[in-house]
C-alpha cells in the first residue's frame, strides 16, 4: 500500500468516525413549511388541501418511497367529509420499523381569535400542520439517501386531525383513528407523532398519555435530545393532549407525541411562518435522525 493511499484511508476512517449520523437540513425543512403555507389554507374540502396532498405525494415519489393513499369518509357535524391519509414506506423488507406521523390538514376555523367575527376564517397552520409535515418530508429525503442499519421507516401524513369540537375527543384525530383501527401489519417497534414543533420559542414538555403508555420510548427520545444538548426538550410531564398518538395508543402501538402546546397563536390567523424557525425543526428532526440511525 502506498503512503498516499494509507493517508487517504485514514482520513476517511477519521471523518466517518466523527459522526455516524446524517445531518438534518434545517433550511430545507423550513422551505417545506413555507411551501405548504404558500398553497393556501388546507382545511378539509379546500383547494389548498388538494394541492398539499399533491405536494406531499410528489416529494415522497421523488424519494422513491412506496406511497399509498388511504381514503375514507367520516360524518362530522352531520356532514359527510372525505379524508385521505398518505403512507410512505422506506425499506419495506426490513422487519424492525419506526413509524412517524404528522397531520397535514389545517383547522377550518380561527376560533381562538379574541375577535369572534374572525372565528369562521380558516387558519394558515404554519406551526399547526405544516411544521410536522416539513420534518417528515426532510426525514424522507435523508432516509431515502442512506439506509439505516436497524430500522425501516414508515411516514404517515394524517388527514382530519384538526376539525374537532373542543371537549369532544371523538371529533378530533379522525385520520389517525381510521389508520389505527384498520392497521393489519405487524406493529412498528416505535411510533412517534410530531405536531406543533415549529414554534420559534420551542419548549417541548413530556405529554402525559405518551409517558403513561410508553415511558421507555419517551426516555429514549429525551436522552437523545439531551446528548445533542437540545435544552428545548424539557423533563417535566405536562398536559395530556388528545393528539394523533392517542388512537395509536388505543390500538396497541408503542406511541408518543412530541408537541409544544405552549403556542400563544394556536388556532388563530397569526399561525404564520414568521412565528416558526428552521432551528426548531432541526431540534426535533435531528433527534429523530439520531433515533433512526443509532447503531445498537
Ligand atoms: Zn390544531
């Protein structure tokens, strides 16, 4: 072996030891958030939600994922509403799997506005809708480019999360409920729902149902975030939130929710991209990447 070859092999060895984890691109993820908002409001029945479905499917197809649309309909407030979950599978031959979920629909009503005359206007959903999808689409690109050693990955984009009535759990999370109730495959080892994690002032408490059902998965994720020195992950167990992880838990999944529920402009017209930041997407996205690509 000549000297030059030996040196270059050493350099390759050193650099590949430096980090085993792919880098989550914050700016690229944030552009997925902005592009969804540019499509307009994305509530059930809107033009925007159709465009958003096309956008998600197109991005996943570019990543060579196996993409499936799960169509369903529900009756809500006496009206039949059409829904569609989008499911993407990477490395379907791998038996150990992690599932990530996020809702892509946005709320049809800005009913947390102080001014009641604004309550029937649909929200832009930059954080509540677009942020989780943005992280999942960035994960898709990374996972497509490099096969994880241990886990195949499933991404589920849930519809009809956000058209509910406050205080009535049955009216929320309808896409994830349909998905969970009709799931026939062996369950993934871990299932993680990501929601409202774009807030520029990010603070992620441990959600109660998640900790109660899946304490080990909560610990694993929070430990990874701690190693990455992401102080945005807090160790206190706060509110219980009926989010898309709940129907998964009810169906027997090992599922948790990563959510920052302290968002002052929640369900208002102020839920716009300027309230969000690329860094917040990175904090959650890189934590998910390190979970997917861990070696042991
Ligand atoms: Zn919402």
